[in-house]
C-alpha cells in the first residue's frame, strides 16, 4: 500500500490533531462516549466521540506531567501525575482530585468496573474505593514497575525488582503470592482467565508464571525493551512490542514454553513500540517508533497500514470496548482516532 493510500485511510476514516505534548496515555471511557488523552504537560484532552470533529476540551489535570492514565471504573478516566495527585476526569471534562500523596510521583493507575481503583506510588500500591478513599496500602520490596487487575477485579498484580506480587483486593489479611525471578520487572499483564502473569524485564526479555503450578516461562530474544503487552480477547495469544515486528506468543497447547513466537508485520528495521489486541477478534493494532500504525490479522498474517509514519514514535494505542474505534498518540503530541466500523 502506498503512502497516499495510508494517508487517505486516516483522512477518510478518522480525525487527527497536534496536541503539542507527549501523549502519555489514552483511554476510552467505559460509558462509550468519551476518549481521554493524558499529556506530558499535565493536561488531559477529552474528546466527545459523538462530535469528535469539533473542539477537543483541554483539562488542567496536573501541576507538572501526567504520568499515567487509564479508564475509570464506570466512566471517564483516572490519572496520576508527578504532583502526587490521583485525578478523576469525567466524560464532560470535570477534574476531581481523589487523593494526594505528597510530592511523590503517581506512576501507574488502574481501575476495574466493579468500583475498585489502584495507584502505584514508589514502593506502595494504594487501593481506592469508588469514593476515592484509600482502602489499603500494599507494600513492595522496591519501586513498583507496573500494575494490573485481573478480569474480575478480585486480584491485583504489581511488578518490581526480582519479580512480581499478586494480591487479593478484598483479603482481610494482606499477604501476597510472591512470584520470584531475578532482575528488574516493569510492564505487567494478567491472562484473561487469570491463569498466568507476565512481565517485561529490563534485560530485554519477558518472564511469566503459570499460577496453577508456579511454572516459569522465559521469553527472550528481543532487540529492545518491551514496554507494551496485550492478550487477545480469549487469551490465545500475547502480543508484545520491543522488536522489529509484532511478536506474539502462543498461550494454548501448553505454550509458550518450548515454542517459538510468531512475528507479524516485520521487515522494515523499525522497532514496534506499542501493541493493542482487538477486544473481540484475533487481531492486533501496532505502533512503531517512526509513527506508523497498522493492523494485523493473527490467523492470516494480513497487514493493513492505517496511519503513516512521520509524526513521532507511537507512545499510546487503545481500542474502544467493541473494537470499532482505534486511537493512537505519539511522542511529538500527534493524536488520531480511526473509525474502523463496517460500512
């Protein structure tokens, strides 16, 4: 496909804006009518999806940089900043402070539709309720590199130096299941059925644990650090960044132990920086360090470029709940929303 075709697809099927600051994170509201972009200048841009060609609202969320952003429990977005604040941004653009952790950075946030939230601050993960009150603070041996709730919102996993910790959110006595492996662990993901935990390591590899028996899984061979992990909807595959292709690992038939990964959309010597699996189908969206965004069908290997390179490395990538909208953002502050619904 030529560059003209790629630009035509973006122009005809979506909208794009220059926002002027690094796009740290993107999240569609669970209510289905808003999209939120957290920026390195501390603002959050709120897009009304019913009128996304109109003016995008700018919300002054943090006094400093926005460090993390994710969908909030029911609607809107949850953010963390280097000003120590955890903020809730409504679909209408109202900013409410939920917690303030002094001058310490809030580097990771997460929520579950059941009403529970979490914020990682240094070595602690603070669990918040629907009102934003701190229910408990979970201590770790070193700074937390990433957090993730399981599909039911009953457990939360946190990565850190020398492994990860898995906690039951509602436990009366907070004692984690410790998943050991030497090294520095950052991005973390829990399998959709709760059977595996996988982390990305500083050593340019992945490590995983099968929770039923504690079996270790080491997935190596990456030329760069993996910053992005995404399971397909039913957990058959794990898509990852960190190589000159989309690297996907099989999580079926006893895998991925002893199995080679599948590589999609490679060959241009450009590192993949973000991946996001479609919420319903075995398809993955990927962004690259030159700004290219594409879709790949895992079963057939077919590739569809959807946005051209040239606007900075892809730093954020996400789908809406039914997989009809794909949003991406770059290090240079460029952001696009593509409508991929059948016509």
